[in-house]
C-alpha cells in the first residue's frame, strides 16, 4: 500500500513527484482509496484531458469513471478553473468554496471530499508566491470533511527559498515519491 493510499481523513498532504506519469499514478491510488471509502473525489490537473483521465482511471479502477463524473462523484478540473479563474487566488473565496463542496458531499451521503491537486499550473502562470501564501493559510488537518493532496513537481518546488519551502512543509504532512 502506498503512503498516499493510507492518508488519514482531513489530512492536508504535500506530495512531491518526479514526472507526470508518477503524478498520475499517485493521484489514481489516492483517489481510488477515497472511492473505496465512499468519498466524493476531485482531480485537478491540466496535464491530461478529462477524456484521458476517465479512460485511464476506468482501466485502473475497473469502474465506469464516466458515470462517476456524470453523477458528480468525481470532479475533474484544472487549477486555473478552480483557483484562479480571474487570474488571482482569493483565499476567502477558496475556503468558502471548499466548505461548500465538502459539506455538499456529506449532504449527498458521502463521507467527505478527497482532492488531488497538481500545483504545476500555478508555477506555469507565475502564481507560485500566491500559491505559497494560500497554502500557508491552511493547516495540516482540515476542520472540514476534506482530505487533500497538493502535489508539487520536484523541479518546481525548488523555486522556493529554503525558508519558504520550510513554511510550506510546516502546513502540510509531507510525502515524497521516489
């Protein structure tokens, strides 16, 4: 069992990956664990199309992932669509949105919301300092029915100074894939 498969409910995990295929594998394992535990799911990345994600997860999970998306048990989106549709990150709006979506999952009979966020899009849009500030507003344990992995490409996280990286680590449970 991977460490991401055994993440505790309401954990806020920082995961560092080496490449896109490793990121996808980690997301697949983490999200499948939530599916098995009756959680709503969200996969946030711009590396793969929704069709590619659905096709690949259907093969890996032996589940009709297209049906999960249609029933809104799995949300596939990008960081740009979710976090900065207008070009900036609004922390208060985000906290309110997380509360709304995770509580809606519970209202719909789920145990909570399990989210895998690939953060590379923030770096690609020169928003890494905004991402850092936002992440440092959050704690290692959420008070919401929300479990999240914030996934960082090892080549991008190196852009942070050692002090900024340490602050980021202090607000997450850290997990590194080799």
